[in-house]
């Protein structure tokens, strides 16, 4: 479909709409996954995230299991392996956050998606400090979660719309 006087054609719910001429603003992410479906996946992910980060024993038990598996596969140095597994799982834990939030709320710009994810990570660490016995907050966790969210946002880059000025 040719572009009309600076308007950009976009897809919303399987329909083509124009933006740029007072119509709906352009989306940051393509609706390859419909926002509603992405929202459902995001909600399920958030339940799992809450369980892994706010249940006193669940997160550490998962980390301990992964460390044991790493040792079975030949990793050496328990403290180093544990720290690496902890950092890696924290990165991987937030990749879906960046990806799903961008798909569920396509009007959010990628930087906004990332900032919301970082704020959520900081909120989790604050909750761990204030109300979750046996969990210890860490700035390193926020940093590794932020990295994971950034990777999720970057993985969503091919899904983003090209917005012409």
C-alpha cells in the first residue's frame, strides 16, 4: 500500500491503519504476536517471576539445582560456579520481561520498556529487603536483571516497526 502524504501504514489487530496524520501513534513493536496474547503471556510470566523472586526458598532452590547440574557437567570451583549461575539466571530471568512487555504494550518505546523492567527489578529487590524473610537484596541482581531486560528489548528489535518521520 503506498504511503499517503507522510502517513505510515501500520497493522493493529490484523487491520491496516494510518498514523502520522492525527491518527493512532506508531507502535514501537510489531504486532506479530497480538498485544492481547502477549499480555496473557506477560501475566503468566509475572506470576512465575513473583514466585521465583519473592518466595523465600524457591529462587535459591532453583539456583542450587542449576549449580549442581553445572558441577555434574564438569564445572569446577563451587563459589565461582554459584556466582556465575546466579548472574546468568538473573539475566535470563528478565529477557522475557523486555520482550513480552514490548509486545503487550506496543506503544511503549524500547527505552521505556527497559526502564519499566529495571524499576520492576528494583521493586523486587526492595520487597526482598523489607518483607521476604531469607532473601537478600542485591544491586548486582538489579544490574543483571537490567542486562536481561535489555537483551529482551533488543531481541524484540526485528519486531519493531520502522517509523518514518
